């Protein structure tokens, strides 16, 4: 069978820990979209592992597959594989021949194009994700399978590199021969760059037809976990466009991005991962936002009252909601139920994993954006356009808070040990989304999770 793990909000819901938790039973874990812009942190035996491309399940010794819906930076792929092997973890990773390759020119162009767009789209990670998906849709991409055939690879690059060179030089005014670019706009340099990675992929037998590979494993009785990156509201079709990623994190993307049929995915479990509050990096509307983050919160957005600012700081401190590299505060807010209802419909959740419940402990009351007020009308789900979403204000519902407790003991004792008011909060979420709570995260470690039901 399959179990699909989907982010229900704006990313950073803790999907990696859920994959790690339920991945113990799986034989194969497959990523179905995104690239190395998707960070996963997994804590195993007291050690922290940070992955941005390799599927989280490899920490448990599972076979990892990067599906055809992914865009793959071979440098990142092998850096992560080598780092895991240096820590005595045998990383068995396969990559779809149909997956597209992030080339150096994609990364160079990424940051430049984003600056030109200014406020028209979500902030980029500068890793070439968007430009690679653009080339995929434009039928000028380089795929993993191309790296294995030197003649095809040369033909692909002789077609696309001159286009990228002209774009960089004539549109953006750059010098394509700048030595700091390491030949990003030179056909011969890109050929040697890509060919070297192709040789290693071939030597290690990593390239597969993802759909056939997964179907064959399932025919042999093995279980497959399908892992999405980012979250539903960042989906290019179902998210808050244009503040979105370039692929489909929703459950439908699991079929398209692996080659397994929708009936196969639909016949399994689809688990929506929910952060018990809301966090976001980047600009755009956020109706339940607490406080104001300079440079990210819209001018007229956020609750800027003293109480809201204090609550925002409390949540950030308790939840570690600060940039890993920059230390910049992330935007935070109350749980947004219209956003979650939209996610439940778009994905067809059969179960939920609610993380960071412990972060809200110690508050007198906890609020939830139960609905929106839009042009004088109360609505229960997200409008179709981001502009309309920006005109929504949250209709809040209040819950009694729950005390700080020994969360490690709670995880060991089980669901009934969760404070009563916190269980009321969880049951409200489950009822509104018509899906049972399968797991509750009450701390960063694998053992700090209350397992209610095993999806397998």
C-alpha cells in the first residue's frame, strides 16, 4: 500500500518527522516534487540530520526515490549522500530518469529574475528551482536520463545554453564569460559538469524508471511512502498564487510525480501534517497573523497590538521560529481553519498529524481562525484568488489553554495523557477536517510523538 505525507499549510509543518515516524514500516520512501529548497530535519538517536533533497526515510535505512516530479541538483544529491555515509548511514537513493536537472545556469538566473519580479512572486531560495521547472514546461530541460547519454546531453545543451547566455547578457546585462560563473553559460563547461554526475549515477546504478520501480516493489508486497515538500497553500495550482512554489505538493502531485496511478495513491492513506499554529516565511496575506515582521508582513497586515506582539514573540521563542541562517523572525499566527479546510478538500486527508502542540502550552487561552469575514459575509474556506484572500479578516474562536507538562512522559503514556483542553483543541481540528488524528508531535525528537493510529 501507499501512505502519502502532505503539508497542509505553508510548509514547515514538520513533515520530515512524520515521514521518519511512520517510515519505519515502509520499504521505500519517494519524494514526488520539489528540489533542494525543501528542508527536512530528522532527529534520530539524539543526532540531528538536515536534508534538503534526499528523502527523509533514508535515516531509517529505507530505499529513497526522487520521483520524476522532482528537480534534482546533482551536487546537493551527492553532498547529502556522502555526508550520510560519513556518519555510517548507508544511503540507498534512486533517482527518476524523467526527473529534471538543476543546472548552474538555473541557479545564476534564479536570483536575478526574482529581483526583477520584486513583489510579484514568492521569495526564492536562489537554488534554481523555478527556472528548472520553467524549462521543463518549455520543453528545453535536461533530464537525469540525458546525463547517461553523452550524445543526447550534448544536443540538449547546445540548444538551451545559448538561449540562457543571451538572456543573461541581453536582458539582464550580465557578462556570461565572468570567471566567477564557472562556465555556467558555456556549452563545453556545462557538458563536462553534467557528464561527470551522469557517470557517478550510472556507476552506482541510481537511475530508474520511477513508476515501474515503485510498482514492481509494491507487486512484491512492499509498502511505499510518498513524501511531499512545502505545503498545500504553496501549491502552484491550489496555493496563494503567485506566492507559491513551482510544483504540486498536494496529494495529486504524488501520482503525477512518481508514475503511480491516482487509484493507487487514492487507495492508500493521505496524511495531512498540521502545525498547531501557523508560520510563514515571505510576504503575502496571512489573516490570522500575530504581530508584524518588517519586510514580510504587508503594511496593513498583522495584529500589531501589544498583546499580539507578545504572543508572537512567545510562539517564536517556544517554537524556534527564527531563520536557521539569518536568525530573522518568522511570521506566526493562530491556526487558520479555512486554510485547513481547503487543504483537506484538495488532498482528501484520511488522517492528520498535528505537530508543535507543546509550543502553545502555558497560554491562558488559544485562539483559532475558525472562519473569514469577506466583504461582510462569513465564509469557511479560502477564496480562489490571493487578492480576495488578502481582503479576508479572521473570525476567531477561543479555546481554554492547557498547562506546560512533562511532554516526554505524555508521549510515553499516550493520547489520554495529553491535557484535556489540548485534546479538545485536537478534536476540534479533527471534526472540522473530517479526519482522525493519527499522531501528535509534542517535542522535536522521534520519541516525543503521541502515536494514536498507525496508517499502515
